[in-house]
C-alpha cells in the first residue's frame, strides 16, 4: 500500500503493509530488526500502540475515519506506549519520516 499526505504532497510510505487481523496486530513490527525507508505498517482498527520488545524507534501517526491525522509521535523509543482516543488506525513508519515529510495533526492522508 502507498500512503500519501495530500496536504503536504509527500509520500509517507510506498511499501506499507496492513495489519488487520488479531495475529497481525499482535505481532506488528516485533519480528523485524529495522524498518527501511518507504516501508511501514498500518494497523486497523487501532488507537494505541506500544514498543515493548522493539529494537528500534519508530514514528507513529494516529488517524481518524476521515483519514485526518489526529496525533503524531516522532521517534517513539522501545518500551513506550502511546494512544489517541478517536483514532481509527495507526501508521508506524521509520523514525524521521514525520520530520522529513513535515506531517502535522490535521493533515489529510490518502491510502492507495
């Protein structure tokens, strides 16, 4: 899947996998040792994430049903948690993606 921030005209990821089953959401990125540029994980439904057992930091974007960014968390380190009431799904991306794309709360995303 490709995810585009249409507000900023920036590609957030062009090789984003979807975790929409219980098992896929449970495992998430835990089985990975890194997240390459352009890769990511869209978790749905989801309004909270944790990085317990993660080996690297990630950028996290909480998104509502209308595909608007509700909250961003840059560089979420291992062993941390974050949540956003009202989020329909979460996008996990390589650390630095939020800064590189200047993604902000209120931005409109498009899933392709």
